């Protein structure tokens, strides 16, 4: 096996503050370098600096998000491309946009367009769970990717779509500090930690509403909710942040029993908070995004041997519950959530759950999770249906990506006309023209 030159593109910014997709890219980078490959990592802020000459020297690309639209020369090349589908972002988009109908439609259209480009161009796909694999097999089938060429190559389609879950941090868990160094107000005990973003598709309200019942048994208990401001400045603020604040205020809990930390904790500092917490908490609503999710924060709980209370609905919560690392309760049930927290705060139950979490962490090492990716990079190839002229035409016809590219502007204009009328369309056109003029002057 010869060393390969690999381009890995994150959907989120790479830096000290990172969301799940960026953390995953850093892990991919480490694992591939450990397999003796040369890796170039890029994100939305740096992708424009990649030259055509550099792309020609790439042996394999691993992409998330809109990388193929931002790098059309990569999409048009014969370079084998791995598409990382661990994050079903098109289902997340259904929860964004607030009450702005046009924004809602734009977000969904944009995510589906991005997904269509990924599905039609990819040579190898990664997903995070068996349930998620069913979702992506459906997308691949609808796009013509489950065809005679890929079926003849492998009727299980494992060589087209493989399981490569999110992993547990490679470094041994070794916190260097405490909550107080990062959030001075977090002086209560026990501490319940919401260790990720306050995304609109999650349900911190249930955990907030559980706090009065928890504090009846543990008067000094505190809930600390992280992720008030996402590290990706291009995203609009999550409406859930305001909803959580309002509910905590209504219950008289904000600033004492409930703390909402506005800043995203750095990747290096998160161990301090995990290590000083007593429980990790997560609540999610009963909807499609939950069913296909693979929550990054739950892997952090395993890394820290932190017992978890979570709501049901996703594969990973179910796994942690089955193996005794978590208590799982119905969604939107604050009383059940509170009772599970109280139960798990008992010394004996807490110790056993922590032991189970540490044991389960050994089954989620990055080196094992990303083994299918390493195998593909060691021996990359164009997908058999893309290498076959007949099936390549089928993919092109089924994807409809060219049609979307050509009509996208007109479709958006019609959308603004339908929702806001002619005056709104005219105002929006002037706004877009001014923005474009400003961009041209800046360049």
C-alpha cells in the first residue's frame, strides 16, 4: 500500500470551538495520518484557498456539507470521493427558519440540493448507525445508485455505504480543571450537564421542567446548559436558546438552578466540565431527526464515564440504556426525567452506571469506527456505476442536479412571490443585488 494524499473537508469551522462535524473531521485526519497518509483538512473558511493544481494531486477526498458545490473542479474530476453522511442535516433543516416561511423553504431546498450533489457524485458513503443506513439506502435507491453495476459489485451494498459511527476521543480522559474555572456561577451540587448545542431539534425544556422535582430531593442541584452560541457564525441563532431562557425564567430557575452558558466551550476545555459533572443529560422530541440521529455528546459521556439520563428515540441512547450506562425515559415527560436523575444520583447506581459507561467507551474507539474509511483510502476506486457509461447516465438523469442549478434562481424568485407578493419580491431582489455588488467590490 502506498501513501495517499487525502483532502478532508468539514461542514463546520475547524478551530478551538468545534461542533460535531468538525470534531469528526479532526478524528478522520488523525486516523488517516496514523495509517501513514498525507492529509489536508479544510473547512468553509479555507476551502476557497484550495487551488485546481492541489485538487489534481489529491488521491481521495472525504467531504461533508457543500464541499462539492464549493469545489466544482473536484466534483468534475475522477478523484474517488467519500461522502460522510453521519449527520442527517436535511432533517435538521426542517426545524430551522423560525416562523419565516421563505427561510424555511430555502433551508430545506438548499439541504436537499446539497444532498443530491453528494449522492450523485460519491464513490463511497459513510453513515453512523444501522437505522441511519436504512435512511441513506433509500436516498441512494431514489437517486439511481442502487443499480445493476453496484448490485453486481456487492449485493449487500456494503462497499457503497458502510457504517462508520462517531467515536470516543482518542486521548485518555484527564480533566485539568473544574467547572468554576469556566463557569464561576456553577457552584451547586449535584451538577447536571447539557454538554452540546441548544439546537432547535432538541428539547432542553423537558430537562428544565424536571429541575423543581430534582431540587426537592437535591436542593442545591444545578442544570448547566452549554452551547448557547454555535461556533459557526454563518448559522442564524437557534430559537431554542430563547425558549429555554423564557421557560427557566417562568419557573424562577434561571441564574441559579439553571445556567445557560452563552459561549461554546472549546474542545480542549470540555473535559473539565465533563469531569466535574455528576450526570450528563439529553432530551429530544419524538420526530424523524431523533430517529436517525447519532448524538456526539453521548460519546463524550462515555469518554468521561459520566452516567446519562436521556429520552428515547435514537439508536445510541438505546445502546447506552441496554448496557446500563444510561437511564432512558419517554420524551416530553419531565416527571419521568426527574425520577431517572434522582435514581441515578444514588451513590450505588451512579457508580455502576459510570463503570458501565467506561466499559462501553471501549466499543467506540475512533480507530475501529473509521476502519471502513481507512480500508477504502488504502485501496481507493471509482464506484462501479460511475465507471460504467450506462449507469453513469442513469445517475445523471436521476439526480436532477443540473436542472436544479439552472432553475434555482427562478425557483427562489417564485417562492418569494408566492409567499410575500410582488412588493416583497422586488425588495428582496434589490437586497440581493446590493449584497452581490458589495461582494464584487470587496473582491
